[in-house]
C-alpha cells in the first residue's frame, strides 16, 4: 500500500492536469454544443439546434470543409513524400551527415510558431523575397497570397517545410532495414528505383501508416498558417475549418456554436482515422507477416 501511495503521488501532477485541463474542458465543450452560450455568459439548452444550423443555415460550413479537405490532400502527401526523400538522402554515409540531420529537423521546431508564419507572409507577399528572386530569373511575379488559386498551396508549403518529425521516423525505419536485402537485390540485377519500390517502401509501410495518421490529424486541425498568413483570404480560399471555429468562438462570441463545430471536426477526424486503419490491412506490412 505504501508503494501504491508513492506511485499515486508521483503520477498525481499528470492525473490532475489531465482531468482539469483536458477531460473537464472536453466534457464542458460537449455540453456547450447543445446550448446558445457565448464567451461572456452561459446560455440555455437548445438541443440539436447548433448542429441543425451548421448543416442547413451556415453558408460557410461546407465551403470551409471543402477547403480543409483540399488542404489536407495537398499538405499531407507532399509532406510525407518530401520527408521520405530527405530521409533517403540523409541515410547515405557521408561527412557531417549528423549536422545535416540536425539542420533539416530545425523547421519542425520553429515552423509552427506565429513568428515563422509572419516571416512566411513577408516571403510570399507581392513584393516579397520569393518574387524578387523570380524577377532576377526574368520570371513573372506570382500573387502567392492574393490569388484564390495559389494561396492555399502557398500556406500548404509552410506545413510541408515542417517535415522534420516525419523525416526522423523515416530515417529510423531505414536504419532497421537489413542491408542483406539490398545486396541480394543488387546480385539479381535490381536497380535503385526497383529496390526502392520492392524493398524500402514495403518495409517502411508501418512508419508511413503512423506518419499518415498523425499528419492527417494535424492538417485537419490547422489554424496558425491560415490565420496569420492569409486570415482565410482571398475570397475565403484558405478559410480552414479551424479558423472558422475560432471566428465563431471569439469574433462572433458564439461559444456554443463553436463547440458544436469542434465536435463535428472531432467526428471528421475519427472517421478519417478509422478509414486509414481499415485500409491499412491491404497495404501495411509488418516483419512478422501480419497486417
């Protein structure tokens, strides 16, 4: 019993933090989603009115979902592909490779900050550094943040730039692949591309699966880039769902409706995660032969 009490004492900071800062707000937001509460005062119970409103009245609801889905389809595959590409390069033996690994990981530490988002806005503004560099190459300037057709891709690049965490996982997976497999493939006359598709990628599918789930969840919740870089514009072409929740809660002061939107986002993430887990049976391969 004494050991149990000591154990409870040591884990109590985490338990208290979880109950007070995570579970309690979660349950409270669920209750608020059935009320007309505002930021300054609790509201009355209105049942499913908030959910009916988002599906039938709110004109920005479905467009923001569409923008979020397109953003996820752009950012997640691009980020994973780029992370794998850099991991393959850094897996080669060479001088100062550890230094390069550290440098490539730095964007993941800095990339999610507001300061980096502001820097990104200055880089891609109409007279920013990127367009100045294009002018030296005699390439016409691009309205990166002012064109509805380009703005979403521009803020997606900010997320792709934060590829370090996925890269580290891919690099760890590459270290676990036995070199004998590549040697045997080379004896059989397989080239680098053939070995990549028949050895490397199949053996990395568990890590690809993990990265896919985590990055998809993060992309669906993205807020900072859309808020700081474009503020949802132009013409709401970058009006992500996370930004809509923020606007409803703190601009329109409708905390009850924002809570309902948050729970809808939670349902979206849950359905997508279950779909990825379901599909993993057909493409994720483990060393023990299981799926």
